[in-house]
């Protein structure tokens, strides 16, 4: 007999989105899971095929479309058949952008002035030294 519905915490655990069912349940009860753009807070909420599940895991937004319901938590290869990943693709930074992000320098005019810039402003406005 094939199941048509399954509790959200079990499905997230069976599809290996979370290491434990308790962790999956905690994410649901804290309101971090959305099914078809509706925030859910009850682990007893049922999912079915073609539902869209959205959540954040490892600092990345995950968007999954339920492709199947399983009766057990199988190996990773089997778990991957339970969903279609619709997550947005993260574009890697270019070498120059990565270097600028890690150099600690700000864009021109962004944020508070540095000490050097404050001295230059004071000198320009004759605020003395």
C-alpha cells in the first residue's frame, strides 16, 4: 500500500534534510519551515506529492518539491528521489570580488570616515590641530 501523505518531520528526516527527526521537528515548531508559502508550526502537518517546502539550512535557502513519499529512511541515493531541488543557484564570487570582500576595505563613501579621512576633513575645514 502506498502512502499519499506523511508528517513533515518524518519526510524531512527520511529525505535526509536533517540528521535527526528531533532536529526536523524543532525547525518546524520554531516556524522555520514553509509548505506552499505557508509557515507551519505543527509537526503533525501532512505533506503530499507536489508540495513545495522552503527552509534555511547551512545558511542557504532550500526549496524542495516533494516527488515521493517514503516508508523508511533509506540511503542517501534513495532519499534524493523523494524531492526535486528548486533552490536558487548561488553564483560564486569572482577572484576580484572575493579579494575585495576579504581585504577589509570599504567602497568609497560607504560608512563612517576613517581616522585618516577625519584628519583630512578637519584640515580642509580649518578645525585646527
